[in-house]
């Protein structure tokens, strides 16, 4: 089993920055990639960013955050961070860390992920 714990959420003014962190533990040796998703009230949980643990560590971003958010990894610590800059009120959501063991997963798809954290609230004021 893989356990995921997010941290770093909070309240920030529009234009500001936050850095989220996801700590993975357990059976991480079978993990292929990590992703960040977010869910605002009344909306579906949507893809934000993803990164592979090893091999080609390509990163993936949704169009809405590209150029503002950066995903990174620390393999030694089993952590994945999401640096969020130039935050907008529409970024307000609960942000979830997720893991998939599937090599061929489309990392933009929610149902490809097997394990999820509890989420951390990000609120951006206007």
C-alpha cells in the first residue's frame, strides 16, 4: 500500500505563491508516477500536473496552470512538490496528491490513479 500526505495549503492573495508538498510512504517501489489534482465546489476533480519517478521524468500540466505551476520530485525523500505562482481566485480548490503504478497510464486521467491523499485546501482571495 501507498500512503500519501499533502501539506502546504493555505490562504493567499491573488498573485501570490504557495508550495504544496506530498510525502509518499509504504510500497513506493512499485510506484510509477505522481500527480496533482484539484476539486472546487460543484466541479469535477481535475488534473493539474504530473511527474514520473524515474526514467524519463517528463512533466505534464493542464493548460490552465502551465507557466504558473511547477511540479518537482525528490526521489530520496519520496516527496513531490507543486510550486504555485501567480495564483488566481479560480485556483481555489482542495488539492490532492495521487499515485499510479501503471507504466502506460495517461497521467492526465483521474481514474488512472490508484492512491490518493486526503487533500489540502488552497484559497486564493481576490
